[in-house]
C-alpha cells in the first residue's frame, strides 16, 4: 500500500460524519459487506472513494422511491 492510499482512509467517526450516519451504521455496513473495513482489530479505517460511491448510490436509491 502506498502512502497516498493510506491517506485516503479515515477512521469510523470521520466516515460516519462524511455520510451523515452513526458510527454504528458504518460498523454494520462493514459487517454486512457494503463497505470494506481496513485497519487493525482495534482501529478501523474506511476508504474515502468507497464512501463517496456508497453515498452517491444511496442518494440515487432515495430518489427512485
């Protein structure tokens, strides 16, 4: 992994803030495979590009009603 790839990963609290959901939701999505969890057993991180894709997908599904 390059330093640039690591820089694109954020902790759970920032991921939740970025998507406007709770930290528990982020953890559930990771557990269900909706997003990929990186990091160690004690410190999870999430990829910003993947979070953006999830957010865009959520917006599209919200509009379709």
